[in-house]
């Protein structure tokens, strides 16, 4: 079941977020840095949920109540004053609990975001991912098309 996150969900989401981030710290130590405080994940999610412009949805198993993943996104509606003709919905973070990657949860959450984007006058959904990541496969499987390429020149 996909639903909007509430304050009660933050601690369960923080567990998934920590697992995801620490895995990235091990696989990409050139880019990711472990947080200096244990409460980072909880605090980051709390601030986003309570004070940010972000929307947060979760995938929850209806029988067990286990949160299988979550998605953070934001819709930017057309605004002539900002020279933005088209609306855009950006997925900022989509995390699936380890062991649940092949259950179709990513597609369900992306479909939720897609419907939200349509309702909020957006013309597209954008999701920036690392080329070699699992998220790249998620994008491929859910109809995303590459539009921009970010190039990097290593200096050290």
C-alpha cells in the first residue's frame, strides 16, 4: 500500500535511510560521507516532513505494517515570473528496503508520483541517478528517458 508519510513513520523510515546511506558510503567513499551524529537520518526526515516543501510517501505492507520503502519528491508548477513554462516534479530520493527490490514497490511509488505530477500541472517527472546504480535500473524499468548527462573529470 502506498500512502503519505506521517510523523509516526519517521523512525522506521530513518532505519531504511541509514542502511541506504551507509551502503553508499561503503561503495562510493569518494562521494558519500557518514554522518557525524546518529540522529542525522531521523532529523533530516523530520525536517523534510514537518517544515519542507517535499512530499513523502511510503510503501507499507498492509498485513505486517513494515515500511518497505519511501520516496521524497517535490512538484514545481508552471510559473511565468520564474520563466518556467512547464511544471516539473522532481524525485529527490527513492529508497527501497534491502530485500524488497524485486517486489514492484519502485513502480508503485513512481506511479503515485506520476499521478501527483499530473494533478499538479507538471509535464514531466525527473529523477537524477548515478549511472552505475540500482536506481538507474529502476528508471529504465519505469519508462524514464535520459535527458541530460552530467560529466565529471576526476582531479585526484
